C-alpha cells in the first residue's frame, strides 16, 4: 500500500510527464510509467503551465527530484550531458550543505549566545546594597564588645 503523500507525488510526476509529451514518456521504461500511472491519486490531478518553470509552481520537492532522476537516467543523450548534470547536482548539494553548516554550526550558536549574554549584562542596572538598621546595631555591638 502506498501512502497518500507518495500518491500525490506520482500524480504530480504523471502530470509533468504528460506536459512534456510522448518523446519523454516513450523513453521511460513501460513498467515505470505504468507504475506511476496506476499508483497515482485519482482525485488529485494537478495541472502545470509549460511557460513557467516548475520550481516557481506549486510542486513538491520529491516530484522534482523524481523528474531530475528520470532526466539523468533516461533523457540525457550523451555521457557528457550526464556528467554536466551530475556536476550541477553536486554543486547544488554542496551549496545546500554549506548553508546547513553555517546555519547549524555549534560554534556560531555558542558565539551568538555569548554575545547576547554580554548585551543582556550591559542592560542590567546594579542594585545598591544598604545595611538595614538591625544589621547596623548588631555590627555596632560586635565592635564595641
């Protein structure tokens, strides 16, 4: 049994394949295309505009990933095209990993916390301690006796 989210992804991929046309569909293995066709959600039929890039339309990342996988495995016409596409994928992945490292770097998290700590300390006013009358009397007795 396929989960609902996976069925939605298959529906999106099916719609994109139909938008691309028979040339792309025929280059896929028949069993793969039939599996997408049978496993898609029948009540979810997204439509996409061919003049707008898919990344700017409401489409799941998983669907785009599946289309990219089809592109590199079935639609690239030469090994040079495949290598260029792999290079682009690797560059994108390294950029993504760099962003994650920058965002979640423990050293930066601690630096930020210490800076905030110093800022908070600067804003705290000092409380002046005054001796109470009882403490003054007690200290006076201690000194005299």
